[in-house]
C-alpha cells in the first residue's frame, strides 16, 4: 500500500507566518521546535516544508505573551 500524503488544510501555516507572529526568522521557529523550546505545537512536514497547526500555535503564542515578567 503506498504512503498517503497528509491532507493540507487552512488549519496549517508555514513557519514563515509563525515566525512573523513571533517576530523572528523561520529558522528560529524550526530550531526551537527541534530543541523542544516550543512545545505543544503539532508539526507537519508537507512536501519538504514544515507547517504548524494554527490552533496549537495560537495557544503557544498566548502562553508566551501572557507570561508574567521575572522580577530580580
């Protein structure tokens, strides 16, 4: 049985879009996902391009922006 490609829907976005929301380069997002710094985000490799799930990314962005500032 041949390998079926995943269905790419508008629920998935390219790393460039995610990086734009985070204010960094797409390689930074890729590296953070690989390192485990960005967690809880489903990642899909489609035609050699990584994509992240929009809903997961939104939750991640909320967790990043709502973190209280560290007081030293």
